[in-house]
C-alpha cells in the first residue's frame, strides 16, 4: 500500500467512510446522514482525500456522486479492515476516536420536555 493511502486510513472518520462504502455505492448525502456529528463539507473533504489516495472511486450521476471503495487498492490491508469492522470492540474504539478528534462545541444533552398534566 502506498504511503498516501496509509495516511488516508489513519483518520477514524475516513475509516468509517470506507466501512460505509466497502460493500456498495453510497451518495455523499447518505454518507453524511450516517455521520450526523460532522458537516457535509467535512464529509466532502474526507471523501476527496480518499479519492485522491486512490482508495475510493466516484461515479457522477445527474446531481449525485456515488462513492465506492476500490477494494483491490487495499491488498492484504483490506482483510485486516474487514476483520476490524466485524469486531464489536471496534465500534467502541471508533466512538472514542471520533469524540477525541471532534472539533467545535460538544453536543448538548437533550432535555426532556415537560408534559402538561
């Protein structure tokens, strides 16, 4: 694997995007909806990094762009990623990494609505 590709998968957000597009195409909007804690612009920048590293291909169709992982570009690292994604502890690790790399204000806890009696 090329150094640019290894650098690209170092980011937990990009690894999450790769997981989302590993088995099929997703639009940028669908990827964004799966990552509600980041802006669409941030998702777009991450997708661009993955495309430039040669790990994801993009197919424009009308107003949408469809993204899919180029699995052949990963070689043996692809199998490691698949095993990692299948591991239940990976989800916990991802949540911790995403929280650690989060920029901006922390999400506010939702307050329960008062019900009228």
